C-alpha cells in the first residue's frame, strides 16, 4: 500500500474520489441492490434510532480498510440478531470509524435449522463453520461421538471457539447476512439427544441407508426458534448403539447418495437440502413449475 493510503480511505488526505450524492439519495435509488452494500457488524442495535451515530470496533475498522471504503459510503449494519440498518460511514480515521443510521430495513428471520456436527479436524471444522454460516444456518453444535473422542482439539478449547466465532462473523459479512448462529460447546451425543426431545419437530441423520434426500418434499418448519435438527456423524460412522439412540430420539435417516462423504461435505449437503425445502424469509418458493410468490 502506498504511503498515506489509509488516509485516502477516510477521504482526509491525498487525492479525493468523485463527489458522491447524499447517502439518502443513493439509498432510495438503490434499495433493491442490497448486495452492493457491504455489511458491517455492530452488536448494540436493539434500541437504535434513526440518525444516531454508532462507533465501530477495531475489527470492523480493519474490515473497512480491506474493502477500501471511503467516508460517505453506504453500508448495511447488523447486530447478528437479525436487525439491519442502512447506514452511512460518517467518520473514518486510521483507527476509528462511525456510522450514521439512515433507514431500518426489515429484520431478517432466523433460519429454523440447527446443525449438529462431530468433533473433528480443526481446519475442516473451521471451513464448515464458515460455509454453513454463509448458507444461513440457525445454530451450530458440536457432538462428541465414540469415534471422535480421540480428536485433540476440535471445539473443546476456548481458543478454538474464538477462532470459530471470528470465522462466523466474517461469513455473515461476506454473505450479507444478519444472523450470527450460536456456537454451542461440545456435548456428548446422549445429552444432545435428550435436549432435542422437546425442541425439534424434524430430525434428520445423514446415513446412506436412509430415504433419498430427493424424495423429501415437506416444508421444514416455521421461522423463529430452531425446530429442525440436522445431525452428521463422525468419520467412520456412529456405533450401532449410537445409531439406535438416534432412532429412538426420532431422527430419520436421510441419504445423500451412495458415495462416502467426509463429515463437512455431508453437513453442507444436508444443510442445502433443508434450506431448499424452507426459505426463512418466505419471499419466493422454487417449484418444478418455476417460481411462485408466497
């Protein structure tokens, strides 16, 4: 980066870019182009009011630098709890930034799908966290299976969970989402099955012997609290006793095909299948006849 490059991002030093119209005009003209506005995180939006200025944290300031945004840029602010504000980058310095709240968008509904994944390889698990958050997963939980007990770290340490949280935040911003799913600590399978007994109305377990996912046509659940649980076993599969316990807890075997998949591949495939059957915002449903408005 050239000397003074950071200053130019703020528009305070160096050559200025073209003059931009007021942010309110740009927003009115470009309301449908949500994907053109970068998304930033600010956790305290519950009681925010139009016109208020909010201070961004150091991570967001760095993200702004990476994006090469300038003062006056239109962005979307989210708190990771579904709230979204169209905002203007009103202040930008080398180590600080503020946004002015311009117009509140409708809240994004929380996805009704929770994904339970096995304790596994650190790097592949972090990849899965990133991709599942991009796809809008409602919650993530790590499950301890008999064949995953030998994994050294894989979600057991606070350091790992912090890395997973940062990957999730980056994925929300990259995908223009508004929900940061809770990352729940490792629990033994038996405890998790007890927890879901009264929570999930639909329970799927990825297994080659199950019903082909292409044969599943029913809607998943209503938006709100996570009412669908997707369970992916460890590499090598669950033991006979574990699979029996899953069946007793109401999990339906769902087949993703005849190939042997790594856990992260199976998890993403199952999540995509569930999401295809239920769109949480309820705008357009894709059918065999094309698209129809709900």
